[in-house]
C-alpha cells in the first residue's frame, strides 16, 4: 500500500474450520471472456470473478475447505470450463483488509442519523 494507509490483519469471520483462499489468474480464448467469467462464477467454491486488464483476462477468488478441495476446484472444474486457456494459482497465506477497519468506525452511524 502507498502512503500512510492503515491495514489490519483480519481474524476469520468463519466460525467453522478455516478456509483455504486462492486467487486463480485466467487467460481466456479470444472473445470468450464474459461467458467464461459467468461459467467460473457459477462454480462451487468460487466466490468472485473479476474481469481485468493486463496479461490475464480474469481474476478468480476461490474459498474452499482444504487443499484437496482447492486442487479439485482448479484442476477438475476451473481448468475444464469452456473458454479457459491457461491458469496460474496463487494461494493466500493471510488476509489484510482496510474494509474491516472502516466498518468498525462506522458502527452506530446509519444513513439519515444525526452525527
């Protein structure tokens, strides 16, 4: 992060077992990005899909129960989606988020309430 931005290490909100989070970078076949993105978003374990500029066409966020589930999601599902040409998987070790810190300071202040 640039400048004096505050970042907080987040504790998991999931009350059950910890999830494995991975970012899967995807290159699509020509003119197949929207269809491929929707097909990926419909897969179990895929929480978000972003269309991006640069060397990759899509960024897919995967959250699953364990590494075996991750392996299955990537190799048996994501890589078999029509339109997926290549992938690169990045496994997350920790999550850092400014969003949670911002929410903490907005507690009790709802829209329309006086300050």
